[in-house]
């Protein structure tokens, strides 16, 4: 979209980012019956904004925030080929702006930041039943490598 830009998040974005977080939680509830009721906090957004090892980006359309996402540099497990990797999270675009390639732009910008840090491996988590998100991530080069499974014991 020509009127959309991507910028680094600032502390004054916290109220809208916290709203986006609850919208994301609500969008994910149908995929995970174990999510608790009420408002949930997946991320310490303030810490992500302030930390040099993370980058929080905001998508804006006509100066109005419409989406966000973050990348965070993390230490890899000792048995992996890479020492560090970037974890992507908080990937969110308002429903009325989906299907316009904004998530692709956001992922491209986050990958650029990760690359500038000398990191080559990027990972994210997505619900296996969230087919729309999986298609989006696959279009941007992600591949499925692991599925988390669960069971409830009486």
C-alpha cells in the first residue's frame, strides 16, 4: 500500500500496541483452548522497545498504526549449527488491512534488521490450524520444522 510505512516503535506507541496484543490474543483463542480468560500478556512490549537485541516495528497507514511485529536476537541451543537466531513475534495486522501484503513488508523489514546484526537464522511460532498465517510465512521463505503437541491428563 502506498500510504503505508514501517517505523521503529517508540514508547508513545505502548497504548496502541497493548490494544493490538489483546486483539492478537483474541484472534488466537480459537486455535488454543488452553489460553486463559481475560487480557493476557505474551510480551513485555516496553522491554522489547528498549532492548538493543530486539526491534519492534509499527505499520502505519496515513499516520494511523495498523500493525506491528518484533524480532529478538536470542541464544541458540548448543546442539544447533548457529550460535544465535532471531525470533519473530507479535506479528499482527488489523483485519481490515489484511491481504494487502503488509505482513510481507513487515517481515522483510524485520529480516533486514536481523541481517544487519549478522544473524542468519530466523524462527517464529504459529498455530498449526492458523492456515492463513502459515501461508503468509511460507510466502516469505519460512518452512515448517516442528510441531508442538499436547494432551490433557485426567
